[in-house]
């Protein structure tokens, strides 16, 4: 098979529905292959807008608005990059002959925690924590009592951990209910999960297209309020546990079908591996691959979409630290120490037009022979960044 790189616009066109920092890296990788990129988000000057051929700010949960833009641009591939998108628009786009990545049904199953959990646990029979779905505060209290404390409470649809909390005692339930209502997405229904006392959690980046399925080295990560603050690759784990994770990841991604990269999350306790969640697109913890692999998760995503081979080389151990804004600003500036830029480290600034306290604005990336040294250096760089 050969790939003909388009030398003129309109040969191959990708539409990103969601233009944050992950979409920005996808846009850059697509343009390296001569592909036209149309970036869409709910606000102007989103990170991917800064590098795309054209950009739009629309309500992506408005079916008519999404379809109108699709018909205007006529993309070769539609790449949903966030959860808050009109799924009806994606199904209708597929009916009209457009190629949704990985496919509209996979997006439907994974953008909503209820759909993917039922699919994984009840249809595929994969090992997960116990769970219940609730729609009222009283229902939440009852389900939490059944799950036991602590328990994890999440909206069925949100992003970057928004709306997620751990209720340690019955006294925390009402606070968890209020936190869930702050989610970016659909908080009308919540999932209450048994807390698994795991040893660690991983993201297993799983890439598939017609050429086969490949896995990146497992990524370990630390999350705070459901949002990652540090990730590293590879995560040391037993071969038996890693093999189980690969088998589960392949089963669920084969079940979903389509092309692209999937961020499959697991809890690991000893040799037991529990399926947690799945994103049918690049994963925020996977930004570490910008320094650890010859082809980052973003490059692999684009290759998978285009049906290209998925081979890559791993450079070594690396870590990625998230810098979150300390101040509110409509024209944010980051102060980054020179020592952050070396032969084995650098910083990626997302270019978000506004900063809000706690908003992820950049990441530090470090390559090192020792994974613990890499994690320490990534944290140190983040601690030396400031914003104003």
C-alpha cells in the first residue's frame, strides 16, 4: 500500500470536534502529512484553532449547527475530541456518508460512562468494579450505602474529571451531589462505583486500524479530582498483569471497531486488572509520548485514521507534569525557567486564551534513564513555572 500525500488543499480534510491541547497536537501531526485541518470548539482561539487551516466556534451540542458545518466543509474524516458533542449529529453524518472516527456508535458508547460500563461489564463480561446508576439525591444515598464507603461518584458524562468525587462517609454524599452538578456535560445521571483499593492505575494506549492493533507501553498516572497531574511511561508492572490489560483492551476496542487510538484505563491490584474507562481518542495522560516515542499518540492517531502502518520506537523512560494556572487572566503569560529546556526536557504551552485557577495550561516533559528521576524532574519543572 502507498500513501499519496496531498500537495493541494481539499484532497484530505480532517474536522476536529473539540480543539483543546490534544486536538492541537493532532492538527499538527495531520498537517505534517499535508492534510487540511478544520478545528471546531465552543470558544474562539482554542489551542487547535491556532494551527488549523480554518476554525469555528459553535455549540457542538447543537445537532443542526454541527451538521450545517459538516455539510459546509465536507471533511474526509470527523474526529470527536471531547465528550460534549451532539451524538445525533454524528449518527446523521454517518448516514450521509461521512467517516466518523472511530465510528458514531463507538463515540456514543464511550462519551457516556453508563454506555461504556454496561458494554464492557454486561455485554463483554469484562472485570470492573461494582456500580449503580442514579438520578436523584435519595437514589445516590441508597446506592452509596450498597456500594459501601468510600465510593466514587461521577456524572455519566464529563471531561477532565469535572464533577467527580470520592465520598468517604455518608456525610459526604450531599457535597458529592453538588460537585457532580458542576460537570462539563450531562449530570442528570450519576454512576456510583465501588472503590477498588488498587495498587496503581494505568492508561494503555491501544491503536487499531486495518493493519492490526498495537499497544504503547503502559502509562502510570496520578490524578487529583479526576484530572491528571503527573504521568509516566513505562509503568512498571508484572508481565501477567500487562498481558491481562492488553487482552481486555483488545476485546473492548475490537468490540467498538473503527480506526484510531483509544485510551483504555485500568485499576491494577496485584495481578488483578479492572477495566475502568475508555476514550476513543488521544488521552491526556498520553502526552508523555511526545517525548518517549518516535511517534507520539497524536501521530499514531493520525496514522491509524489514514490506514497507515503503526510501527514506532520507544526512546526510554519519561514523565509528563501538568501545570495548572494559579491566577485568573484574559491574556495569560507563563514564566518558564530556562533550565526546563535541555537535551532531555522541554515544555509544551497550549496557548489557551484565558486562564482560570486550576486550568491546565502547559505540561513539562522529561526523558531519563530512570523513571523516578524523570518523575522528579517533571514535577520540579512544573513547580518553577508561574503565570500572570
